[in-house]
């Protein structure tokens, strides 16, 4: 008889793990706190507009190909590459910088600011490329069983990269570039990791390689929620049942073994194997009541910034916006140094804007745009009061209107705000942290909450706060690593996917 798996949470990590387990013959059942699947990869439909509520692009697009190949299913997603990769607006400069993968074209953007840019960026990326490929299979796509196995993994990484552990990303950029704008633009990726370029190790310049050279940034035809829809359709066709509005609140133990979970209505859920897609640290504290993950201990860990998101439906089209745009001020260091820990809303906020109606016109009524604004803000440990949400949204919208020369306020048809409290309450994100646990060297790989439970041999974890970390492609890798744990075979090192085997051949 086939084994039964219960997956707690229908985020990308839960959905992808469910699909992989069905490929191994498991019967899968899923429970989800929210009213529809996707977790942070969710959707909001309102006033004739459709919004992706969280992710709007991703790198390492081949990880989606790998997932479907692993499960022997044709890839149902149509991806499109972003070109330009993104645009960056600085305060006091009307024209945005357009960031291209074509380095000659990119050099044109900085010709007045950074002499010999093309050669400099090639040198910078070549070093970042070697870090990426020397760690991908040795550290990132690997399960570790304790500190010794992690230490051995680290020892397999060429020693030449060790200086990059002791320099910051900003220092690495200063060694390569003189222009403040170039340094700021290339350092933005540090914020995805839950830190600033001033305290992120230089090894993470590998993220610049992923965006500018390796695979670029991608989006999905039909909107990002197509990913969730496609996976849900495939799972339903494979007989997977999903129960929404069902939050797991307690574990049941019998004779020292995990015997099931209880939801908020007192219903008991049982299976042979359990996978939690809930935050791997928070779940251990809140549901399993582990002292090592008490609120006090969790608060002492490092978390990524919380999202403050605005979903605007506006009348009119805005020519100067691209799929993926950053709006920055001109006090970068000061902003970066205070943004994580301040208890007040930023007066001159830095924010990210995505207009998916540019590439998916069906997301907005004719002649309109759907605008997603994400302003990273301190999490609820530092700023618990969000009664100023409307004010902060007004401030961002006024700033953006002035910078793009389009009165967003006057043309607004639909407006919705999710502040960090909303993000916490919708998806159980710890203190509203948007990307989960940060990725400092003390919280990655063998030092991140493991994907195999410490006490129960039938409980596993998948998603942003377990290994390897956050972001859509990384969560797909997480689903592969946890499947490897569950089925007991080394699926990552010996992929069934020809795509990965081919890529592996390129890597070494
Ligand atoms: C605003 C925002 C923008 C982002 N943009 C990008 C981007 O552009 N590109 C990118 O690659 N990444 C982006 N990310 C990160 C990305 O969304 C996440 O890394 C990824 O979606 C995490 O997936 P997951 O499966 O780990 O967790 P989640 O998506 O959080 O899924 C976990 C699920 O478990 C459910 N759950 C939790 N606890 C319980 C419980 N006790 N019982 C039942 N159900 C439970 C939750 O409701 C949720 O549905 C963004 C994140 C945010 C917040």
C-alpha cells in the first residue's frame, strides 16, 4: 500500500514537494491556513484588477524545468525573460538606469559615470560566477547531517574564495567600481538576503552573477499566480486533496513518536510522513513548543525585512515604467543602516514597483495598469504599530507620482494595502518577516533550521526558512532536498533530470 504524506501549507515549497512525492507513489493530503493555495505566491482579485500579492520575478528559471522533468510532466508554464532586467530611479535624477544582461548595452548606461565599466563588470562577474558554481552542488543543493557534515562540505569549496567571507559585499564593490550609483545598484540584492551590503559577506555577489549573466530574471505569462494554479491543477489530477482555512495548532505525540496534528477546530490529521511548509523556525516554536525556538530565541535570530505592499489599479497607462523598477533616495548608507531596526515609518521610503499589466494585459481593464508597490520595512519586533499604514501609502504614492510624472492618486480606481501585520496573519510569517530567516553565514546551510526534525523521524520541513533558503527557485531546491530526505535516495546528487545533468556538466 502506498505511504501517506500530510503537507502543512500550500506555498510553493508545499506544492512542489507534494508533486515530487506523488511521483514517488505517495498519497498526499494538504492542509492550509489561508483560503486558497500559494502562500506568498498568492493572488488578489479586486475591482476588475488581478494582482500577484508577492513574488513578481525570479532567477534560476531552470529550477522550474527541473521540477516538472523530475515528475515526468511537460512544463505547463510559459516563462518570459525580463529585458531590461530592471530599472533603477535615483532621487534627483529623472531618467532611470536600465539594467541589461547585454554588458555592452549596460556599459552605455554608465558611460559618463564609470570609466572602463565593461571590463570592470566582466572581472567582477567572473569572480562571482566562480563562487556560484563552486558552491551550488557542494553547499546549496545538499542536505547536511550535523555540523561535521557541514564542515566537510565547506572544506570542499576551493580555498581561493575564503577572502570573500571576510570582506563585505560593499567592500567587494568598492574594489571593483568607483561610481556610487553602480555600487548601490549592484548591492540591492543584499536586501533579498535579509541584510545590507555593509554587513553581507562578499560571497553573495554571486547573486549579481545570477541576475546579470547566468540566467537573468524571469516572469510567467499570465501572471505569477499561474505557477500556483498550474501546480494545483496537476496535484488535483494526481488525487491530492487540499483543505483550506485549516491551521495546524498542535502536535500529537504517542510513545515518543509523532502521531498526528490538530487543527484550530480540534480535528486530527494523520499520515505516515509529515512535511511542514510553515516557517521552519516558527513552527518548531509555536506548534511543537520547542524551547530552542521560543519567542525570545526567535527574536534573537536575524530575519529579513517585512513587506509593506500596495496594490493599485489606475486609469491610464504609464509609459516609463518597466516590469521591475526600483525607486531609491540618495542617502543609501544611512537608509540601509536604520531600515532594519527603526520603529517609525520611513519619511523618504525606498521601494520596488512591478507593473504586470505591461506583460500580462488581462490583469487590468483596458486602458488601465495594475501597480504593485513593495516597500521593505522593519518587522514587528521593531515596529509593531502600523496604524500609520494609509499615511505611508499616501507618502509613497505621492513620491512615485512626482518621479514618473503621472498623478497616481487622482487616477486610482482600486487600492489595497497589506502591512506586516496582514502578512503575519495571512501566512504565519514570523513577526511579518517577508522572506523568512536571513542568510548571514550563521544562518545558512548546516546552521539553518534543518529540513529533518530533531526529535521525530517522520517530520520534515520545506520552504524559505529551512535549507537552502528563500526565493522561488531556492524553495524549489528545498522541495527536492526534503524529498531526498523522505524517500531516502540521493535525488539531488544524481538528478533524474537531463536538464540538471547537463547543467552539472557545465558547472565543473
Ligand atoms: C512581498 C514579497 C515579495 C516577494 N518577491 C519575490 C520575488 O519577486 N521573487 C522571489 O523569488 N521571491 C520573492 N519573495 C519570496 C518568496 O515569496 C518566498 O521565498 C516563497 O514564496 C516562500 O515559499 P514557501 O513555500 O517557503 O512559504 P509560503 O509561501 O509562506 O507558504 C507557506 C504556507 O503555509 C501556510 N501555513 C503556515 N503555517 C501553517 C499552519 N500552522 N497550518 C496550516 N498552514 C500553514 C501559509 O498560510 C502558507 O500558505 C517575495 C516574498 C514577499 C513576501
